[in-house]
């Protein structure tokens, strides 16, 4: 691809902006085309975690190595409390941060706003309100999730609670997933992260908040409801119509817990590096992202098979050893996980179909907020590979 060729990136999420930053600093002309009117439009200043366990290298060092500054508000957490389905609590901790707490959305100090500022400083042109109907330029697709395999719903709020991180397991509060409570400097986020039961999300959110009131002392002021969604799958090549596909548009997200920010940024950086060097993008992502993505799919399958007994065993294991080491080993593509992968992939070959939601007269997060396959591109361009 000639240096004078303009590269268009469809989507201004972490994957698209990270890709744009690396390309622009490599001397390429880059335009990011975002169909919403602002960055981080899917988020509500809610707390999220930038995971720090899928690599021996600290994630902030990983960002710095490719020229992305951690100039967004962030705070390391190396400990937290996990509750099993019987409400028994376990303190989990690591020798280094398990994750970095950050905020998402268009506001000041968020990850999204920081990446936007870095992209513009690098010379990237960012067009908002640009809904792509045709896409003839050389470029990259980064338009976000194509369907909802997981949703999160809850509240952001002000509080006098102490800083902390709490996670709770059990199908009553979060079917197939987990509920979480994150508090830092007088603000918090509480949510149910569900892999099924979308239509009943309001009931699960209430159950989650009641649980954390009883077991973590949840106190909320000026609570504002929020909701989000994500998708995961293992693509064949992460190409569509001759374009590279990155981030959740390609399905690059952890299938077990729904952590996707690090995968998104990694994939954007990989795509940019391949354009700059002429390397094979498919070979790079399959080598560098593929093992943990495959392990995540097997982990999701095993989580479903294990039920509440498996959840209790996992909680005990996390509390007994260094939680970061336990989680890192969980994403190693061991011989067992390689053997189990075909069964797991068969189960999750396509997006999770939630029988509780027909998407007709429904008020679930996906039906209220999802783009239902449009996401700023036509069907041919936007199709997940």
C-alpha cells in the first residue's frame, strides 16, 4: 500500500483509534469515519477494567511500547472480593495489578477521549456523523460489535463507599456471567453482566444491587442507568471485502468474561503494523491473539458445563494462589484446551441466541441500544467474518 494512499478506518473505538495513531506516526494519511456524533457513544462514564493477566508484560508497558500514552484516568487494582453462588466471599490478590480501572465514554479523562486526542495530535482526521454507505478506500473496519452475545446493565453513581472491586457469581444475579461493583474516589459502577436472560435484565440488575447492598455495603446517590453489549467469535481471517477487520467488529473479545479493550487495541496495532511493514495480518493475529481467544472460548464452554460447583472451585483457586498467575494460566492454550476447542467452537460458532429475547416489543439492552447489524456500514461491508 503506497505511502500516499489515504487509509480510512470505519469506527472511532479503541481499536480504530489505536490503529490510526500507529499508522499516522508511521507517516500515513489517515481518516477515521465515525457515524455517531462523538467518541465513546456506547458508554456512560462507567468504570471498566483494562485486564492485566493475558500477558507477562504489563498492559501499560505494552501500550507505551507502541507509542500510546496512558494519559487517561486509571487506577491499578491488585486485589478484590469474589462471591460464589452461595454468597461466600473470597479475597483475591496479585503481586501486580490484576486490572486498571478506567472510565469509558465521551467525557474528560476517559479512555475514549484520550485516544481521540492522541490520534488528532498525530495528524489523524476524525469525521463524526459520517455514516459509511460505501467503502472504496484502502482501509480497516472497526465498527464495533455486530451482535449481542453479552450485555451489561446497571447504574453509575456517587457514593461514600471505600474504594474497592467486588464480583459475584450466580444465575439469579447474572445468568451465565457475573455481577460487579467498582468504586473509586466517590464514584461507582454496579452492573449485571449477562450471557443469557436479556429480556429479564431489569430483574437481574435489581438482584445484583440487592446482593451488593447486603454483602458489600452498596450505597448509591444520583444513580444513572446504563447498558452496554458486546460480541465474541473466532473469525477465519479477519478480512472483509478486501479490508482488515479489528476489535469487536472481528469478534476479538474474551469469550469467558467479556474483557475486550486490550484485545481491541492489540488488534488495531497489529493491523497498523502489518500495513506499514507489509506483513500478513491474518498470520499476525492468529499467532499473537489467537491462542488467548481460543482459550477464552474453551473457558466459556467449561464455565457453562461446570455450573455452580465449578464456580466455587474457581473462587477457591483464585483466592489460594496469586490471582494474576491463575488467570494467566487459564488463557494458555494447553493440550487439553486444544483438544476441547472443536467442541467449544461448535457450541459458539455463531452469536449466542438468547431464547428469552425475541427482539419484539422488548426493552432489553440490545433492543434499546443495539445497532442490529447496521453499525454505520451497509450489510456487505459490515458483515462479520
